C-alpha cells in the first residue's frame, strides 16, 4: 500500500477534545488508531480495554479518581467487552447527568437486531458495524471523523472554542 496518501488529501479534524476508544481486541485498537491517523483525526485518543476500566475512567473511580481529564468529545465503544459489556457501559454513560451529552458511537462487529435496538433504546448516537476490509474501515472512520468533528457541533468542543477565543 502506498503510504504517501495517508493524510495528504484529508482535512485534519478537531484539534481539541479527546476520543475515548473502548475496545478489548488489540488488533482492532491498532486498526482504529491507524484509520484515525490516516484520516487526519488528530485528537488525543484514550484507550480502555474493558468496560469496567472505561467506567472507572469516565466516573473518576479507582485508579482514575485523581484524573483531571475533561470528558471526551466522542466515545467509540465496542459491544462485546470483558467485565462490563458495551451496552451496560452505554447505559451508565447515558444515565449520568454530566456524561449523557457525550456522543457515543457503537463500533462493533455485531449486526444482531437485538443489539442494534437495545443500543438505540439506551441512547447510542450511532451504531456502526465494523467493515472487515481495511480500505472500507478507513473510509468508515473518515466518514465518522467528517461527521463528528467536521459537521456537527459538539457541546464540549463549543465550550473549548469559546474558552480559547476569550
């Protein structure tokens, strides 16, 4: 594959606001990180390997109780996670008064109707089935980046932009 095309013709997105990637499969983590980078999505990426760790990070519990990170601008959440599954993580996020405004994209391999329906019932913002082809996955991540960081206004990013302009 020709590496010179990585970000040459891609717009860089959102210099502020982190992305929380919750994914237990190391290959999928690497694939997602590569796809984000290739698409010029230069946000800080925080990676968690299971649902319990993600909830501790978001709710500042356990080893993260002194974490001063702002809430992420976007959460990419796998469905099938160890310890606490993605649907339970989503339910916690959407029931928390401070986290519920953070967009959550379910990025998973499951196309089961019950998973899709349950995720939307719990308040997921998007449900995306991961393409198995790397080129298709790159394009999916590019579209995801364009939408979440180039098209929509995210509350956290609006606040950061307002603070930077003062």
